[in-house]
């Protein structure tokens, strides 16, 4: 069985985007890094505190960024006395990898029920969008081959 916290996070209607996959502060930090590229903890702290009602502490942001680096989401490079961090993968690559892990976990944990739900959702997708998604997934011509 997989970590049930992830399934709870996915079901929380108050969470969207990367917040469904990461903690709130982790998500906010990753969004800043994805938007700004290579950044220091101080730069992240300034951006973070400019957009929040309560100020985050430097040590809190530092700890979260170090943990994101330990998880492999951020790379760290020391320049002089300052550590600079950058995302190890793009936002899109992170979502693609995470989505794949979630789908595999759902199928592993719930089997045919999960697959049936995926199929039901696919039936609701606009045909033009579905063609674009099939191409993106490398399934172009899969319908032709099956016929």
C-alpha cells in the first residue's frame, strides 16, 4: 500500500496544483524556483514574504529548501558563502512524473476499479483534446493499429 497522506492531499478541495503533491510551503518555494530559475534562500524569502500575510523565517525557508534538495527536487550550488538552488526538473516534468506515480499507485492499490474510473473520465474528454493528449503520450495512430 502507498502513503495514504498523498491520497488525502489529492482529495482536499482546498489544494490545487503542486500543493496536492507537496506541503504548502514546499509548493510555494518550488513555484518561486520554477518561475525565477537559480535563486538564493534570501531571494526566495523576499519573494515569499512579499506575497504572504505572515512573514516566513529565514531558517524555516532554508530548512525546507535543504529538504527539497535532499528529496532531489532542487539542486544546490555554493557560490562564495551563498547556496544557490535550482529546480532539477521543469514544472511540467515534475507534474508528469508525479502523475505517473499516482496513476501507478492507484492502479496497484485499487486495480480494475481505478482503471474503470480512468476510462469513465476519458469518455468525458473533448475529442480534440483527447487527440492532443494521445499525441503527447506517444499514442498517435494507436487507434488505427487497433482497428
